[in-house]
DNA sequence: AAATTTATATGAACATGATCATATTTTCCT
DNA sequence: AGGAAAATATGATCATGTTCATATAAATTT
């Protein structure tokens, strides 16, 4: 039982590594699940015993990078800076760790992290989003006065929207070292942080549907 | 030649109508291109002579609705209201026209309108986004003082991001009549409009990459 | 250790979006 | 009108993500 359990993990690792290599090399669309199986020395259908599908595989890779990035963020101590700077660092460090996956990030994010997908239940993409949002919520609470109302679900949706927008921009950013992304990130975060204190004026719901 | 050219258009219409019906009925993923072909009384491959792919077909349907919506917006005279209200009306009227397609809007938007896709060139999705952004830019220019700087590409990206976020929220909004979406829309637009006047502080690009 | 049960790997088969050589129809030329 | 050339329709075929009955191996029981 010991040997086998380890072998399972090893196979899982082998699949992840094969996928990572191929995705980086030939992109997400350019890599077939058969390619991955071959590279990982398993049968065509076996990877589906380890991951629900190709996209989840890619997401798992992204997830690992972001987990590492989070560790680095915590280590850096930059969560102690101003809210805006802490959020900036959180995202920027994430981007740095996502660099190797920039080429195919779009394919993953657009179909898996998109807010349109909100909800096949407790799968891996949920985890990633929820974890990120909990971190952000924690930072907000840490940096605002206790009187400030907890950010609403709508507000957090807004944050996630902005975050995906930044990721999207970054994935396509042709400026050297993706500097332009930092401008966008700065602008987006200033918007967001600014909105936290603004008291929400009531919206009349008699408008258009 | 006359009769045939009309027949072409008629076939195109038949495909669009078949797709619209099936998408509304069984969703985007639940409808196969073969279903559409059958419903439209054409061969399996024929629809690919009229549309580059299944998604473009869905996008064309969305596009028609939004074109109609734009007409109604212009008629309504609400572009004369405050910038925030004009933008609100522009989007809200769009949502009203997209209602029949709410069930499958996500599948289309996420893969076709997502900012990740920025650029297979001048295809239909480009058109939709560009048209929408031009309208918005027009509204901004109309409502701000000539001294206000033209919104940058980054700013417009931010707008598009927020717009997609609203669409995503709306597509899943379970509140009666999707009222919650209007709250989000209001919040998002207040953010955006507010940002137009704020002078962008320079961002030091020495930060993380 | 043999037998049984359970978990896992396998690759053939399936579903479906898309392609493409071929057949059919339309348009153009004389 | 008759035939050549171009445009269009067709459906068999392909590519690929995913499933599933079956085979194989591991764990458990006797």
C-alpha cells in the first residue's frame, strides 16, 4: 500500500510535469491530451483518472504557481504596506510566478476562472478564486477601520472582474516587461480601493430590467 | 442572380433562426452543429460556409440583439442625460434585449468577447467590441469638458472589463428580475466615471514585473 | 497462499466541431 | 441556348476531448 500510494502521487506529478512542459512549449490548444499521455507514459484515458479534464490540468498548474506566489507574498512582508500597495504586491508577485504560463493563461482563465463559470461546485477553480478573494478580504479588513462595512458580494465580484481584466491585459501586453500592465493594475486598484469607502448611494430599481 | 442572392440571404437567415431557437431551447453546449444544420435544412458542413464556427454563429445572434438595443437607446434620447446615466441606459437597454439569450450568453462571451481574445483581426467579435467602445467613447466626449484628456487605451480596457463583469454577473443573477445586476452596474459605472477625471498619478515601473 | 474484492490502467469507441474532395448549382461568356 | 468557369452545397472524413467496458494489479479475506 505504501509503494502504491507513492506511485499514485508520482504519476500525478508526472502528468503535471508533462502538461506543464507541453503547454509552455506548444500552447494549450496546441497540446492534445494524447500528447500529454504519451509524454507522461500513460494510456490515453488515464489522465482523466487524475484530472477531470484538460482544463483542470492547466488550472492545477496555474494553481501551484499562485500558491508559491502567495507564500512569497507573505514572506515579503508587503502585506503590511498600505492597502493599495499590499494588493498591488499580491497581484504583481502572482504575475511574476505566472510568467512561464503567460502564453496559454488566456485559454485557461477565460473558460475556467471567468465569473461566468461561478459554480460547478467545489472544484479546483472555485478553490483558486475563493482563496484569492479570501486573501483580498483579509487585507481589506486589516487595512480599514472596523467601522468600514465588510465588502459586499457585489464589491468582491467587482474586484474579481478587475483582477481578470488585469490578467487578460497582461497576457497580451506587448510593452517591454509588460510595464503597461502595471499602469492598468495601479489604475484598477485605485478605483477599487477608492470605492471601498464611498458610501453606496441607493440605486432605484425601477429602471430598465 | 437576383433570386440566388436572395436565396443566400434566406439560407443565412434560416441558419441564424435555427441556431437562435436551439440555443435558447437547449443551450449553447447542448446544441450540436448537426442539430443546427438539420433544423435549417442544410448539410452538416454548410453552415461553415456562412459562419466561421459555432461560436461566431452565437455571436452573430448576440450582435443582432445589441444592434437593435443600440437603436432603441438612441431613440430613447437617454444619451442626453448625465454621463453616468447615459452609460447606465446604454447597458441596461442592452441587457433587456439580451434577455432571451441569458442562458447561454456566458458560453459566448467568455470565449469570444473576453479581453483575452483581443485580436484574431477584424472578425465579428472585434466589431461588436469596437462598436460598443466607440459608442462609449462618444458618450464620454459628449459629456466631459474638452479639456478632459481622451480616455486612454488602458481606460477603455478597464471599461470593457467592467462591462464583461456586469454581463457575467447578470447571466448568473438569481435575484428577481436581476435587480442585483443594477446595483453592480451602478457601482461599476460610478467607479469608471469617477476615474475619468482623476489625474493618473505616475506609477513607478521599477516594481515587480 | 489461494481466492475474492476493490482500485486502477488501458485503449477502443464515442461525440462533436471542423475540414475537404467531390458533386451540384449558378454565373458568365460567346 | 450551350458550354466553360466560378461559386456553393454536400457528407464522408478527420481531430480531439472524453467515456466506458474490459483487463490488470493491488488489497483484503479466508
